[in-house]
């Protein structure tokens, strides 16, 4: 290749060409389906469809970004590490790796605009939505590249940032007080004001700076786990009673290893589900009677999903069999099975105990205050906002889970 630009562009196209072609088909289908479902096309309907299209377009592109930057051999999701050996400065690497996806999503949006214009004769705005999509992609890349050692935390921060952009996008179509109810949208995002331009340009600049700092740390091997961040917490943890006590037996050590690797997922998932259901009742989104019914109906999901994720899939290697470390242990098959099943049984019983405790808590709450009307129903709009973004957030998390699995 004669230049860095040509080399990076060629590699990006080689790794992403099938994803880009698939995205074009998806964008055309999304636009056609959304317009095909609506019988009448007034100004509010156009605004609602355009707002929804932008949202789904970014969700699909997020899948594309995560897939092309994931290293399947090293199970690493971050900046493409094979580029670190290139004789190029970090700010140049980051610039090209952020520019090419931004240009790609702009082209995909233009495909949607052309589809709406040619097939339906509808004119969509250009500059504002293109900058918004590029900003969302840049922020996502900056967070993922800068927090390689914190898989869960970085996706939580990523969703919070995207949620803020999502609320701001809503305010461009209608009053933010109506978020996330799309029926409150007044009209299409027609023009790009200087304030909106300054906001998105500032976000792009901040994302680039954060990405350069994060990739620079990762390039020199200083970004894996952020040990300097956890060192003080580990020192405090080691001072707790019993932390320095060795395991009483090899079986206890193996139990701790199994639990620490995968079996904690089920109690944690059950606790998160219980806390979410109780929070919905406390905020007035659902009355207590329906909350109790929800506990009963979600029993299979609340326990089954983390059970399969932790006990079954967590015990398997990449080829869906027992991992190599356990296979080489000098124990019999029955002993090996007991080593795996004992922590799994404790995990299942712990998750069930947490779930039943939450159920009895809501039953007692129902007998105390009846339908469960609370004094914090002013947060109802916040919960609706979380519910509106919940579909996209859940889809994004599921995408990440599929890629990692």
C-alpha cells in the first residue's frame, strides 16, 4: 500500500464488507417496514418513524462495530491489537479507526434517506442525524477501547452515555418532558442549530481524546484490569478477618474456584431480577398484586436463564465440552462430577432463596399497605424512560453476549 490511509481503508473493508452489505439490506427493510405499518402519514408520524429509524440504525451498527473489532482467538473486545505493531502514532491509529466507522454509518443513513426519498417521496434531514450517529459511534468506541479490563463496567457506562444521547435526541423532536412516549413528538428534526452543532462536535472531540488516552495505555500494556485502581481496595480486603486463612482442604479450594468463576452468576442474576421487580412496585409502575403475580410468572426466567448461563455454559470450553483444566485433574469421573455439581447446587439454592425472600417481602408489603401506592411515583417518567431504552439496551447486551459466547 502506498499510504496509511489506503491500507487502513482496505483492511476495514476486507474485515467488514459483508457486515456493510448486510447493514444496507437491514436499513432498507427497517425503513420500508416502519412506513408500511402506518396508514396515515402526518408530521408527527414522520417524526416518530425518523426518530425510531435512527435508534434502530445505531443498534444494528453497534452490532457491526463490536463484531468487527472482536478478537475471537484471544477473546478480547477492544482496539484491534494487531495494529499496535504498526510504525504509526497512536493518535493516527485512533483517528482512522474512528473515522472509517463514522463514515460508514453516515453512508448507511444516506441509504435510508435515499430509500425514503425514492420509494416514498419523503425528505429526511441530513446533517443533524449524520452527526448524531457519528457521535454515538465515536462515544461507544471510546468507552470500549478505554476500559478493556472492565467488561461489565464499560458496557454500563456505554449504555448510560447512549441513554443521555437518546434523551437529547428526543428533545430535538418534541418536549423532553414527554420522553420516552413517542406520541408527544411534535415534528421532524428540521435544522441544525449552532448549539446542537457545538454539542455534537464537543462530544466527538471528547470521545477522540478519551480514545487516544485509553488506546495509548492499552498499547503499552497498562490498561488490563487497571491494577493501580484496585490495589487499595485489595489491601483493605486482605485486612478482613479470615482473608489470610488458607483453605482447609483441596475440595474447599476447588469449591471456591468453581464458585468464583461461574456459579456466582445465578444468585447475582436472581438478586438483580428481584431488585428490579421490587423497584417497579416501589416507583408505582406496577401495583403490589401485579408484582406478586410477576414473581410467580417470572420464576422460570429468573432462575432458568442464569442457571443455564452459569452452571451449563459456564462450565464449557469453546467447543462446548468440559474445559481442559478440569479434564486433566487426577480424579475419577464421579469425583469430577461432584466437584462441578456441588457449587452448582449451592448456587441454585442461593438463587431460589433470594427469589423466595423477595416474593415473601412483597406479600408482606401487600398486607401492610394494600395496592402498594408509594410517595415516589414522580419517578414514573424515569422508569418509562428506562423502559423505552430497555429494548435497545437489552438488544445491545444480548449482542455482546452472543459475540463473547
